[in-house]
C-alpha cells in the first residue's frame, strides 16, 4: 500500500477529489500532465479503481489512479536535481511465440464437431481468425487441426488455415482493434412477424407421418426449405416431449420436430427469396454526416454509437454532430479498419448499422435483364476468344441447368480464363448454383464437378465450363469485398488445365463434355427460365 513518495499526472485536467470516489466533490483540477504531487496518505481501493491520497494547493485529496504514475526513487532523485521527469526504465516485454497457432485463410470456415466434412459444426470462423491447436490428425487425404472451441474439442480443415510464424502472430496481436465495442443482445422476434417459411438447421431431418410417427422421408440437406402448414402438436420421442410442426417439403406433407428447423421472420423470408441468405444485410442509403450537421439522422447515429460503446451518454449535444460525436466516429473507424476522417459517410454508416448499398443485390444479371445470343463454340487457342475476353474484362456467366446468371471479371490465365465474381452479390448467386451458403463450402464440400455455362461478352454468348472451387488465394484474389477468396476457372473449347509436374497441362474431357452440353441444351433450358436469345 503506497503511503508516501511522489507521483505525476499523465493527462491534462485531472480532478483532485475530497474522497476516494468519482462522484465526490473536488478541491480543484490539476491543469497539465506531468504535474508532480506528493503522496501524503494511504491509497484506497474503490471497486476497480485505485485512489492516491495527495497534497494539492494546501488540501489533502484523492486522485484517480488511471491518470497518474507513481515515481520510482530514481525518478524522484532526477526530478529533485533537475526538475525533469525521466521516463521509467522499460520493463522487457516478452516476445509472443506462435506456439501451435493457426490462422484461417478463408471466410466462414466451419468449426467441426469431428474430423469430417460430414460432421456437425459449432460455428464458423471469419477470415484471419486465430486458434491454438493441440493435435493434428489425417483422415483420408485431409489434414485436420484439433482445437478448443468454447471449452470443447473441435476440428478445422487443414486446407482452410495456415500455421503461423512468430512474426505473423505478433502482427496479428498488434492488429487487434481497440476499443472493443460493447456487444448487444440479439432481439427476440415478434411472433406476429414470423413467416410460413422454415429452414432445416441440420442434415438428415426426418419427415414423419404424425408427431413422433413413422418416417415418411429424410430431408438430407441442411438449409432445405419447408413451408409451415399452420398446425403444431406436442408429442414424446425418446422420453422427451417436443413441439412438432406440420410442414410441406416439395410435394410431401408431414411433421418435423421444431428444434430441427429455423422459422424465418417475414423480413428474413423476403431476404432469402431475394439473395438466398435469410441473414443477408439489409439495403439502405445514407446522407454523409460531419461536424455541424443536425437532425434525426444525427440522433440515430449518436444512439448507435452509444449502444456500441463508442459514445458516452451525457457527453454530447443530442442531435448535433459535435466534437464528442466526431471522436466517437473516429474510434469506430479505427476499430473497423475504415478510412479515419471523423466523417460518417456511406461506408462508415453501413459498417455501423450492418447494411449494404441500395441495389447491392440487384446487379443486372438474370432473366429479363440479360440478353443471350446464339451459343457459339470458340477454340481457346485458335480463335479470337482470348483477345475478346481480355484480362480485366467483365462478362456475364449463365449456368445452363439453373438459369442463374452473375457477373465475373477475368483476372488472368493462359491455358484458360482465371476469373473472380465481380461483387459479393455475384458470389451469392454463384453459391445458389452450388446450393451452398458461402463460397468456401464449394471447396470444403469438394463440389468440383464441371458446370455448363454461357459466357456473354458484348453481343456474343460462348459455350464454356466452370470449375467453381475457390483456389490460388491470395495471389488470385484481386477484389477485396466480393466474399470470394481466390479465383475459379472457366474453360472453353480445347483450353487446358493449370497442370502440375506430376500432371502436366491437358485438355480436360469433363470440361469439354460440359461445353458440348451447353451448346446442345442452353437455348431450350434457358428459354424455360425466361431468357431471350438473339
């Protein structure tokens, strides 16, 4: 317990209070940092705060420990001799070591319950998430890292992570944002807002003839759509009473346990129809806000900053973009890795409110907006297709079997075209082609099968084939915000694979079969989806 010596203030305008409390009266305010005060009594601990008993202007009061530094004997001696406060001798900081640390190289990486892509999962990790592993296991040809996730054993697929070096781990620790926003609880949906749409939340949900009755069929895929029929019942299964829902799946009607499905709100159902993801960010448009702005938009901004812990209630002028509001915006921009200017522009407000630009999901690719042309077969090496589909050129691809259309940008490629989805909305449409939620699933579920396409460039639609698994990250990733990490490949007539030393570049027969399928079937199938051909 410190009861003598000296300290100095580390901030301007620090209060000296009459007792050890932040609400106590004050004797005065120490105007400048690095003001030396004498400690004249015992320190007091009040909650998490240490208060120092000091002498100031003839009074004995208390000063908050967060705004002072107790001087060492060496500092006191130097101050008495020269009047200068020398900095304390630095304490050597141990250098962090990346002991069994891994970092995700893709977004939305599954944290699996077992070392299998068929296993259930505890959650998903973002791109750049870091974990410490305690074991490595190989199943088949796949490497898995065993980690602790929320206190339980879990597994991450090796192809989705990298083992960190000491330097990478230190850089990661230094990149962690401050301050940390205060988390907010998810609102409980109002039952009046619920829709008749539900999604299975696990694989292999059994559809039964009655509550806890005989099996009618199995709904194999997680995320399958069910239509609620409005009837519910209670029934016991395996000595546990469950709520059962009557649902329609395709043409079949039966009963499923309510704990195996997620009922969407009306808003989520509409978003699912629009984007294929019920949790997709809503669209919004904002006016840029800066110093001096007033009105309800500023009030809403301030309320959100208070909610997230960046702005303290009572420190700002309600409805006016003042200095406190600007400082809170700067803190938020810094924590989110945004451009720091203290102006709540469109990007800052989208990050703050969790929204995207209006029109984000309507990227002008699809029936009614995309005109297709008579399918053409073009030899990759002998025709002019490479000079037409130049590097950096944007094209529209249309999946022949689903009718889903989206935009791509050619990145590179010599033996074939290496491309990227143009936007996050385009990636979402590509995921719908594969029946997955995120592009990483295409890789993890090994959906390597070639898909027949039309690639529309200008007034020409060329028959092509797609290998959609994301790969070549980060070298092949040039679009930062498209939710696709790496590139995928599009082949044309007689184009060749990347090739390896063990498997040199060659014409892939499966790609060529898909190209032929597109040539023979694109017009009939896509006309049925509402496309027109010229």
